[in-house]
């Protein structure tokens, strides 16, 4: 049983998954209350499902990019559970989770997340026929810089606010913006991705696992 924790942004998510079914999933918007909401919400999972925390075999956690504080809180809780329960922890980049939820098509995909100061964290993906694979480095781009990359029909997904959605849909002829529902970063997808890695024996060291912060990303050369 895997517990998935995503606190990358103000949208928080939790899921419980056993490889066959999703026992629990919740996504909600918090007003910078990650510290007071996360642990009680995890405890509530086991109250509602009637399952025991001892049934967990691994913890999955979203690594970002995202908010410095929210990611730090999520990762601290994930590491604490991993160490106290003596079970593996598996970190997954947040934009990989967004990509995983998109139908695979023979088109380029850009997953984005607002990171402040009018910039996006952007990761490009290409289809291998079965799933999405990251192409190139994760970068921070302004909308104008991103627009220059969209020179042919391209799927855009991820956390975008209403204003940016209108701009993308109105001005960018080649931008195929995913629907709000398809843009939701589901913790069940995080759990499933971690399950696949767990089955392959690919786990992380809870001591060394670190979040992806915006200041560590590259920007395009001018």
C-alpha cells in the first residue's frame, strides 16, 4: 500500500493505492495552511478507510517545483513516515505527475506551473508511443519565452490561472490547453507512478531526497 503526498502548491493532494485500486483520494486548495492541515488529513485517511497505517509499504511524495515552504513541509512528513515506519520513500517530480495524467498523443507536451514573478516552471515531454518522456531540462520561462517554443500544435497542461488560460487560448493558435479537470495534478497518479518504481526496486534515500526548488532551475540564454 502506497501513501501519496503532494504539497507542491496551494493545491494539496493525498491518495492511498495498493496496485489494484485507489482506496482514497483527496485534492483540496489550502490557504497556506499546509503545516496545520497535512498531518490531520493523513490521519483522517485511515479513520475513513478503516485501514491501518502499518499496512503501508512505501511513501510517494511530489518533489516540485513549487512553493518552497509547502514542498519542505510535504517532504519532511514523507521522510518522517518513511523513517518511522521503516518503509521506502519515492520522490516524483511534480510536472511528471501532470504529464502522466495526459492522454498520450503524437504531439509535443509542455507541463507548466506558475512560480511567481510572471514566470512558469516548464518541462517539455515527447511521446514514446506508450507514455510521456521528459525532453530537455526543466526551465523557468516567461509567457513570452514559452510562446516562442510553441511553433506547432502543442498540448499545454498544468496549473494555470484564469488570466493565463484566456491568454493561451486566445493568442496562441498552436496552444491546445487541457481542460481544468485534465489539468488537475492527481495524487492517485503520483501513487501509481511510485508503485511502478517500487516494483522495479527504484526507491530513494530518505536522508538525501531533496525538493526541486525554482532557484535551481535553468533559464534560457539571452
